């Protein structure tokens, strides 16, 4: 599906991420894109920044890699990610508490740049469910 105001490079990078079963670094995207007009990492970063602003992709900070958004299209949100420490499977989730915390932090005049917490997880292949352990 063609997104409005996306360049051919943006579309190609989005397609690479949609086809990938794992999060990809900008350099992996560059290698995978194999498009003659995408020759430098800076072009990939520029497109990724644009796609992130539209919530079409997210940067998974813990992995320094990118995934496509699995949330509702066109809706701004602050997702969290479960990352399997064994197989690298990443699942996006949303929690209204994160949105509330960010809103409360912004009230006295702060621009929240990042809001995250960390836990350890392992994907359960048979059920597709996730274990969750809160780190101390
Ligand atoms: Zn999302």
C-alpha cells in the first residue's frame, strides 16, 4: 500500500522492514534494500526518521534496530517492546500507564524525550505467549 508523501526510498525501506522477520539496523536495511538510488546509510537514516515521525516504524533502542509498527495506522503512540533474549523475537505492545507517565512528566513543562523500563523475556515458541520478569 502506498503511503502519502513517502518517497520511493521511504517506500523501499518500509518494504524491507515489513518483509523482515527480525528488527534491522540501518546498515542491514541498506544492505537489504539493494536499490540503486539508496547508496548511503545517511539516506536510510533520513527515511527512517521520517517513517518514525509517522509511527510507521519504531526504533527499538535496546537493539539499535528498527521494526514496523503493529499498532493502528496513523495513531501516535509510545510503544513498549518485548524482546526475546534467546531468539530475538520482538513484540510491540502499548500500555496506557506509559502514556500517563509521559503526560504527567510533561505537565510541569518538560518535553519527554524517552520513557522506558526494562524486563527480561523469553519467547515461548509453542504457545506464542511471553514470559515476563520484572528486573529489580
Ligand atoms: Zn507502533
